[in-house]
């Protein structure tokens, strides 16, 4: 299945593009710039995986993504420009179905070792806003 992910264009964590919720690998300035978004996303519509009953926890080689592009844009609505300005973009991976766990809010955890990058692009203007 395809998985969409927001990750930094240059920063890496464990040989994989760093996502916005992980501080490791991100430049300190970027980390500070997006910290407000992290705090805003601790609510019921943006639960951390361990607060989503269908996900529970993130395994060591799992990364966060989404089961659709629209789920990604809904999750980050209002923060697309901030993310773009700080070096983040959308990455699309092909992952075997048995290596992906999908939560109740479109969030997906996937095994980075079984993922193949198929596309990456800046946030689409028609999706922003």
C-alpha cells in the first residue's frame, strides 16, 4: 500500500528522513520553529500513536505516515506553509500491507526497512488552505 509522510528534505534519523515530531536529526532552528505545531497536535484529533487504541506504540524501526494524501493534509491543515518554509515536504512510500498499521485517524505506522520511496514533492498549493 502507499503511505504518505511529512519529513525533512535533508535531516535524517536512523538513515531515514526525519519527521516533524522527532527532534533527533532536525536542525535546532527548525526544531524551535515547529515546536508550536507539536504542542497544538496533542489533542484528540491528533493523538500520538500510543493514545490511538489501534496503534498503541511505535516499534523501533517504524515511522509515522498516513494512509492517504488527504489524511496527511487534514492532519497538518494550517501548518503546510510553516512546514514547507522549514524544509519539510511530502514523501510517498510503497510498503507491503503486512508492514503497515493504520490507526483511527488515518495515521499509519510503517516499517522503514520494508518501504520503497516512490515520490516526494512540496506541499501542493491546491491542498493548502
